[in-house]
C-alpha cells in the first residue's frame, strides 16, 4: 500500500478511537488489553504539543482548513433537535478521553445536559467492564486471527521487526499478541500512556462520566449499540487495512502525543471536521500514490457511515419523547451522512446550539 493510504488509515483509526467509538479495547485505557504492558512516560502526563503552528508555517494548515470548510456541519459540538409538538433535545459530540479539559462541558452543553430527562450514549456496555470483556470472549473471531494464522504471517520482515521492537519497549512479548487481530493490537497501543494512567486512577472517558452523572441525577440512560456490534465493525475491516493501521501506529509512535494534543485543542474549539485531516497532514510523507481512495472509502463507510445510519434508526424513537441529551463521538456529527444531516432528512430541525 502507498504511504498516503497508510497516513489516511492511521488518521481515520486514531480519530475513530478518540471521536468515534469507545471500544472495549480502549475503554480502560491503552495497553489494558495487552499482557505485560508497562508505563513508559511520567505518570499522568501526555507530553504532547500542538502542531497547528508547524502545519501553518509550511502551508499544510491552509489546505486542511479548506478541506474542513467543505464538510457540512464541520464546526460545533452541540446541536438543538426540534420538531413540532416535541420538547427540544440536544446532540453533543464527545471525545472518548479522560483528559480533564475534555471532561468539562461547555456552558451551553452543561445546561442542555442538566435539563434533559434522558441521556443517550453509544453503548451501555462501556459502563460495565465485565460485560465488555464478555463480548470479546463470547466471539473470539472478532479479536483473534483464524486458527493456524499468526500476526507474523501478515507482516513482512521489516514490519515484524518494527512491531517486535515496539512491543518490547512496552514489556509485551510478541508471543502474547501474535494470535490477536492487528486492529485489536493497534487499538491498545494507539493512545498515549497518560490515558492508561488516568484510567488506572479511576478517571473515565467523557461518555462514561456523563452516564455516571445521569444515573446519579436519576435520568434514564440508553445506548445505541452493543459492544459486540462495535467489535464487529472493527473486525470487518480488511486485514490489509488492519495491518497498515498497526504498522503506522508503531512507525509514528513518537508523533502520536503531539497529534493527540492537537486533536484535543481542535475539539475544544469545536473544529471537528479539521481533526482527521490535521492528523493525516501531520504524518510524515515518504511516498505518494493515487490508489488509496477506494480502500479508505470502504474504511469510512463501514466504521462511520453504516454506524451513523444504525444510530439514527435507534435514536429517533427516543427523540420522539423529547428532553433527550444524545452524547456520541464527534466524528459522527459532520458530513452529508453525519447525524446532523440524517436527522434533518427525517424532518427534524437541527441547529447549532454552541
């Protein structure tokens, strides 16, 4: 595959984990699923720096901003949902991180959350680690390679050496993961150690925090997907895409804290549509190619678009009662087939509320 595709796949996968789905593999923090993983950074710190100034200096940021402007509903995290005769509800885009900056809701979102009777999140299974683990054990074909196949069979010698070296740094024997699907290994390694450190200290990702707050306030809490469905979405990715994502994660590991810091700042500013293109632009270029469009389109279709349509089908009956606060990954909001446009197509009036 071309380096262009590798960059796009890593950008899409990192955005997915932070903005698209609180997957069981990452819900307890990176490395939680990998035996023997050890902390390698100062506890509780990410050590990243915002790279937008760097991208602006060499002209890449202007291209990113132009790309983002073309995406419908690319700005904003909070939208008001209305229909005649139904109390207003709200759609809020989350980031699946423990970062305290992300945890603090903007004032408008805080007011909308406080006034809601019902909270809707992507999956209730993320609230129960045992249930998430059970989903993985119940269908091992979603996280394990087929019998007789190992990770080494999917990697060329250079890629295998990269993976082994990276795992060694984390104290994870290659033999401990060689039967796992590449997407599962990559998801466990993608976010920086500070997320694991905060999770080990009891911090939760924003979606879970909101659910706990809602339960304490006696609000109803509902989910739109099961953990199994989210696992099925990731496991459905073609194996070559999974390998590219894993190899890219490890090849660009030193860059990931900076990328994550930039993602957080863009999220806080409500520049949702800029996030994935910024991640893509931040990755080193050593080659170029044009053959990646179809493969990446398939990635987006399965991981974002198909799930958006499922979410709409399941959330609209809940919205019919009004006074609902829907909190899902921000990646699901923008675009022609994002939740905002899909709701409008079904007759809802949806306006930016932040």
